[in-house]
C-alpha cells in the first residue's frame, strides 16, 4: 500500500510540472519499475516525463504541460515497443525502438502518428542515451513534429533516473 501511495505521489508531481516537448524513453518495461527524465529543450524550455511498468510488458507513460502526452506502452521485445494514447487531445499510435551502440551507450527513437485539425502529424524523437550508473543516464537528441501545415525541430539534453 505504501508503494502504491508513493507511486501516485510521484505521478502527481510529474503531472504538475510544465513541459514543452516529448520525452525520450527506451522500449524496455519492467514490472514495478519506472523511469523519470528531465531535459532542457532548445535553450529555454524544461521538460519532465515518466513511465511506470505495471507488468513486464505494459507501462503507462506521461509527458505533460502545454503539450500533453498520456499513453500506454507494450513491449514486444527489449528493443521494440508499440505505444498508444492521447497527445494534445488527439489519439496517437507509435513505435519506440532502441539500438545498442556500445557498452552503456544506445540510440533511442520514437515515431508517433496523430491527427490535428484533420491533418496527419508525425511526432518524433531520435536520441542517444549514455548510462552513467545502473540508475542514472545522460540522454539527448532531436525531437519535433512534421505535418499539420508546420514542422518543428528542437534539441533536448538531460538526465534519466530508473527506479
């Protein structure tokens, strides 16, 4: 019961912080464990995101603020997952992948499709993750969207914590 209350408090804390872009998550899911990340995005924006595994295959994830993303992730393989949920009041579906590059170093990518104002929009992030220890890592890369009459490209750099 104490663990559930702690998890709910962490989720409420995450939900209360402003964000401006999507987060970087790896596709791996572990029951009873999660990830929180914090990024500085394109000079002046700060972002926090998080996810928590309910089973060894299914996790809930959230990135909230002016742009909101709330969804579920299903791990197909430790290097591939599918996602579905709501992004800015529109449903989305996506794919999340990880490619190990060297010991403690990996490439992370996510592509989500959504519809905004009756137009298909592609949300993406491509980044790198470097493990500093078993629980902490550095992560960064490019994120943005294409479609809906505009495109945006941002750079994010920050840290991640696994619990």
